[in-house]
C-alpha cells in the first residue's frame, strides 16, 4: 500500500520534467474514465515506473481510454506521468491506431528535442559543479600559499610550491616507491583481513547466539581501548615490522563486524518467509534476501574504516619506524625539521588513501549488483543435489 500511496501522490502533482505541458490528470479522474478502480490504476503506475511500458498490458488500456472519448493528449499526459517517455507512448498509440503517423512523428521529434535539451542542461550543470569545486580548491591553495609567504618560515609551514618541489625531488628516488609500496601493502593487508574476518564473525554471530556471546565482549573491548595502548602492546608482542598490519586489523574489525551484524538483522522477516515458501536455496536466499539488506551497512562501514585504517597505520609507522615505510620517512622529516618533506609525504598518504578507497568501493559496488548467470548455475547444482 505504500507504493500505491506514493503513486497516488505523484499522479496528483504538477510535473513538467518530462516535457508535458500542464498538470497531470488526477488519478481518480483517470480511473473513472477508464472504468477501473483507483488501486488498479495506481498499481499500473508503480509497474510502469519500475519496469517500463509493457505493450501487452498498456495497449488494452489505451484502447479503452480512446473508446471512452479520452483525448490522445490526455492519454499521453497520463502515461508520461507514469514515467514512460513520450516517444515510447507515441509508438504504442500509433500501433493501436490512436495516432496517425504524422502525429506520432511529431511527438517523437519533440521527445528527442527535449531529451537533447535535458542532456545539454545536465552537462552544463556538471561543468558548473566541477568549476565550483575547482574554484573552492584553488581558493584554499591560494590561502595556504599566502600564509606561507606571510610567515616566511619553512620550519613552521611549507606552502604548496615548496611541497610540490619536495615531492618532485622524492619521486625520482628508488626509496620513495619502495616506502609507498611497503606501507600500502601493510595497511591494505590489515584492512582486508579485518574485512573478511569481520564479515565471517558477523555471519556466525547472526546464526549462532553462543558465538555472539563470546565475540561481543572482545569487540566492545577493542572499541574502548585507546589506540596508543594498542600500539604499545603490539610493539611488545609482534615488533615494529608487523605492527601496522595488526593495528589496522584491530581498529577496523569492530566497525565491520558491528555494521555487518546490523545489516543482517535488518533483513525483512517477510522476505525470509517468502524464500522459505518458494523453497529458495541458501545461495539465492543469501544473494536476493540477505545481500540487499546488509550491503548498505557494509558500504557505510567500509567508507568509514578505510580512512581510519590509513590514519592508524601511518601513526603506527611513525612511532615504530619500520623499514621501509612512509611513517619512517615522516619521522625522519620531523627529526630534521624538514617541513616540506613532511607535507609532501602527507600528500602522498592522502593520494594513496583516496585511490585505495575509490578502487575498493568500486569493487564493493560491483559485488552489490545482481549476479544472474552465477545464481542460475548455483541453483541448478543445488536442485541436482536434492
């Protein structure tokens, strides 16, 4: 009934975004003209908005509307209000003999013109948005450079020009890329380990209460222990070379576990009941019922924990100075008061963190999309086993 209510409200408001002029006909007026209940028309609205215009279902409604004397323009407004394009409606109306070839061509040409105008406006809007962001970034870079010129003390502040000079000098050295690769590998390993362990523990905790009783105290403990205390204990236990991996793992694990468990508990019981009624296999149940429920929670936790893993990992490297690492280079820059080098390594960390986050979130988005062929193969195997 929620979808029907939304459809009712949408059909009763003015909408000129699709290029149609005037106010869309009220749903009760359309239902009365067609001789159909409002609920039936509202369900058709929801179906068209979700799946597009189905000729087999819409054609009889067009014929009924035309036979009851509805103007073709009113039929056009009604169907475009449901979410269909004017060109598609015109093609169907021409196929049903409601519009002549000339009238249908006029609607199709008008729809193409409106589509072109909308695309052009969208491109202009995106260009304005990119320009606005670029101007904001340029403003703060100018402020940064202005402060550097005003202070004129490279021990306290390094402006963007000095930072870029230090970065250009560093990238040509072999040790630069070795330090970047080593730090990236440590932090990525810690994050991925926490990602898979957190998901596994959440799945076990969701299906077995005894597992949750044992895991929850550990997660709560990790959430409350200060990061510095964890670093000191890990230095004693695992040494400085593996400190970054373990710290990233322990910092991210509570976030992944908590959000994944919340997503699993967010599954609609009615969807699970439907899966049982239709005897869906465990793979389809997981992919079609559980996955849509927990993916938003998992994405949110990953977006938050990716940045935290890099912050904690670099902090651990600065304190433990493993060789080679970005943290060791930053610690040396601090010792020798090489502020431009310190800022340059900070820029490198920001770039690596941003790139890793974009790549991982793109992979997560891909995993969130339907896997139709794989699901079919797996279900066939399950059916053979049964």
